[in-house]
C-alpha cells in the first residue's frame, strides 16, 4: 500500500486503526458518525478520497456495522476512491455456510456477496471456513486474503506454556491447531464435538494422555464459551495440570468469560482482532503484511 493511502475507521476502533496505520504506513482518518434517536445512522467521510482507500472494520456485533459498511463504501466511491479494501480482522457470518434446514439463509454466501459488491479487496484473519476451502469461495471479491494468527498464538503459548499440549475443541479447530503445533513442535490433539443448540454442546476428549500436562485449548473463536468450558472441564477431570485458552476472536457473548473461568480455565489469551481485556497478541503487523501482499498481487 502506498504511503498516501488513507485508512478510514470509526471512532470505536481508533486505537486499532492507529496500530494498523503505523504498521502499514497509512494515514488514519475517522469517519464521523451520528446515530439518530430512531436508530438510523448518518456518516460523513473525510475529504481524502481520490486515492486507494482502506477501511478497517472488525465485524463482531455485525448487523449495524454492515449498514455502516454499505454507506461508507458507496460514499467513498462517490467521492472518487478508485480502489477500496476492507480490512475486517473478524469476519462475521462465516459459520452459516450451508442451509442446515430447508429455508435457512446461507449467511456466509449472502454476506460474502454483499461485501464483494462494495469492496475490491477483503482481508481478514482466521475466517471460520469449514465446508469451503478458500476465503474467495465465501467472499468472491477481486482479491480476498485470509491470514492466520495461529502462528502468533503459538509463539505466545511457547513463551507462556513451553511444552504445552495443544487441544482443539472440535474438528474445525484442527487447521489452527496443526499450524500452531507445527511451529513449535507442540504435542496436539483435537476433540469431537456435537452441538445441539447455542448453549448446548457435548465434547469427547481425544485418546491422548493429558494427566499432569499443561494444556492450552486453541480455537479460532469463542462465543458463548460453552465449547471451551466443556473441553476444559473434561481436561481437568482427566488430570490436566492446568488449562489455558488461546483464541483468535474474543467474541465472548454474555457471561462467556465467567463460564470459562468457572470451568477452571486459568488464562485466556486472545488476539486484538476484537478489542477485549484478554488481548495478548497484536495483529497489526500481520494485517500490514497482508496489505503489502495484496498490493504486490499476492492473493490467497
Ligand atoms: C465452531 O466450530 C467454532 O470454532 C467455535 O468452537 C464455536 O463457535 C464456539 O462457540 P461457543 O463459544 O458458543 O461454544
């Protein structure tokens, strides 16, 4: 990305925007936002837009943010931005990738198509891609780049819990566990999970010895915390010396944090893809590299 490019952001992500702007050599500029009493929103973009524009918006609590993206992207185009990149460290709606029941919206495809209609390029971190292989299948923008924070979480685990046993709480986590384990030769294994409802999962431990091991549960996302809590209880009951958690996206809905702690989890480390008190791994350098890769035409 050229030094002249603007990084648009909203006021609630100013700190993250400045970290990314510093790492990527961008000029941060805040979008003015007015929320009307009836819930509608008015945006005003800074006068900087006859140049490539990067928009930072992490998409936890996504619904109002999707309208903001619609208004901001269309306005940036109207003001003359020739190229628009969305940096969404957390990309919402990726888990609904098929219609599990007749008539269900396939949200991944719909939201992916919506973002494609607004942006030339989309960058995200560890999107929850389960039944599709690449981000481009879910978000068919001209450029769609998914980068992984698993190596960064692995580095943190190696520092805080050298020799840990990495455990993925379900089959989907295997991709991140494998990456992290490969980086520091961690022992690793993956549980089996059956989900019956938002707050109802049952987990089976893999056939590995956990007694007296320092275990770190690694996953892309914790939402209600039930997956992590269920795995932690089983691991501790099986004799694990400690259970910590490393997660890319700290969604932590409702009482998730208390639930995980109550299950015996000692430490929870997250990336700053979503701002949270547990953030321990900054992703700005990773995102800056991704912007450089896109500019160089490298696109996965
Ligand atoms: C699903 O496969 C994800 O990787 C997470 O395990 C899941 O979204 C966690 O959800 P929750 O925290 O609500 O159990």
